[in-house]
């Protein structure tokens, strides 16, 4: 039996006031549409088909190759959108109808909906929720047996019906064969001239088929986005869910209100996260890590017992017991070994730094291979760019690079090589040698007095 999903994503979303199709706006680092696809995959969905329209090319380009699309040229209602996709659906099985602008729907909720649908032998089941303030939503009217009798819209509801707290989410589970048979019976004989998916439920009821309603225990699952304000509300909920998952797994988050973590991030036990930290992409954080305020980590790997303070890491890796920051910047392909220290205002890019090496402050390390137990002094610059190409430098184990030195790539510093501060190194430094490259100092007596006449009385 095939479990399939039709995801409606054809609308532009005019209230978003954006050139970007609404479903491509991001929540926790992923488009809303991608969240819906991923949550379907976390449930039992075998195949998804996305109905696209406005911004079709952009939406199609954002999708994985295994996700099919169909184009709804005219937006003529939810029923019409499903009609456009119905040929992609196998008759034997279940079809979910989901929405590309409702990213909070959880896979476990979809599983519960489908289990209820199958257990009760329904031909259609609508996902519902109970709200304290249901204004604006269609109300669920049940019959004496608890089955769905009808859905009444707010504008059409009587006073007693408006008091009903159970509302329609717009998410449905259908017997695929019955859905295929019923869609051609829809009519657009209404003021809007549109085909409504809710009418499928009415037709099934008229034909004596079982139509049910399943109440989710979390109304947030059904929240959709129609404006930037709602996008922010959904983002807040998504972030809270992610943080709660990590806290339940043994991570300390000092202030969840000011911490941002994306869904695919992995964090080990006993890690402590201070306020203002952002962790993005597919970052992996080890155990007993300390992330101090205003740190940003993106698609990076941090091993156990590392401390990062007020620093930025992008596509970098850090070995065990290393310390980073404050105000360090690890750029793509920065690879740090164990017990490495990268201190204040140090930038590392496309470089490998071995165990127990350190660059404590104010240095730029770019396109370099640095061994173990190496000291990079204050103000050291790896000069890697000649205006056309980037070149690499090599600093081997136990070398010492004095403050305010420039290593002009390509250059090699052999083991135990020492560089005197203020040197410009353009040639290989032999093993155990001291390299000094400085112009001779000359003092010109009386120069300031002659240059600045107003200072004569000072001399």
C-alpha cells in the first residue's frame, strides 16, 4: 500500500510582500516547503508530489531530485490543486494533502492521523485542533457517532456553531482510490468560481462513506504562514522545539530566548550554551563543550571539551580541548587539532593546525600547514596571495614565529625553526635555525625639531 503526499505550494503569498515564493521563505535555516517534505519523510510517506505555480522555476530548483512536481497554471482553489496532481497518485493506498507554508507539522502527528484513519476504516479524515480563540477558522461539526458531519466556515456559521472550539486544519488523509473517484465530481458553482477540497468530504458523506476527524494534541502543528509576522511566530515555535529536544538530551541552554539552533545540529551531553549563541546547518558539537555568548557556528565540527568564546566558525573543525576566541574567525577548511589555542582577533582560513599549537592574538593564518607545538606570535601574517593565485606555507613541528612577522608563501619553516620578530620570510628556514630579516636601524638626530618648528622649545 502506497502512502503518498500532495503538497500544495502554488501560491505567491501576496501578504508576505516578497519577490520570493512564500514556501521558500526559511524557518530555522530551511525553506518552509523543505520542512514539510522532511516531516513527511520522517513519517511513513513514500512519495511526495508538490503542486507549484507562482515562481515555479525557483520552487522546482529548490527541491530534491526524488520529489515530483506538477504545475497549477491557474489557482482555482484547493480542490483544483489536488486535481492537477491526482494522476501522480497510485490508487492503492493513502494520500495526505499538506501545505508548503505549514512547516510545523510533525511526522509523528501525520503517523497518528494515518493510523487513526486506517484503524477506523475511513475514506477521508481531516486533521483538527482545538483552539481557545477559533475566530476565522472553519468549525468541525460532528454527528452523533463522532464522525464528521460537515465543516462550516466562520462567515457561514450560526452563533452556536461559532462557539465550537474544534477547527479545520486543512490537512487531510484520503483513501487514494476514493479521492480519485470523487475529484471529478467537484463543482466550481460558487461565488469565487473555485473548486474546494472540503467539498470532497461532503460528496463522500452523501455517498455513505465514512469521514472522520482526528484532533492533534498540539495546535501548533497546523499553524501556517501568510505574513512576515506569522513567519516570525512559526520561527519562534520551531526554535523552541529544537532547543527543548537538546535540553531533554542533556544540553544546558542558559537562556533559550536568545539562543538559535537549527534542526540538523547535533550536540553532545553536558555541553553548555550561553546566551546569544547561533548554531546553523549540519554542525556537530561534542560533549562538555562550552559555547560562550555571541558565538556563531555554521556547518562546523567541534570535538569534546572545547571552549569557544564570542567567535565565528564556518565550515571548520576543532579538535578536543581546544580554545577559540574571543573574537576569532575560523573560515572554511580551517582544521584544528587537539589542545589548539586560537585567541583574540585571529583569523584562520583553509589551514591545518596541529596538536598543541597556538596563535594567541592578532594573526592571519591563510593557506597554511602548521605542525604540532608551534607558536604563532602576535601580528603574524601568512601572505598567501600574489594578486593572481593563492599559495601555501608550511610551518613544521616546534617552530616559533615571532611577533609581527610575515611569511610570504610559498615558504617552509622546518622543525624547530625560529623566526625573529618583525621579519619578512621569503626563503626556507632550516631546521633549528634562527631567521632574521630586518633593515638596519638608522637614527637621524634633530629631525623632529627641523620638521616641526612649533616644537622647538621642547628640545
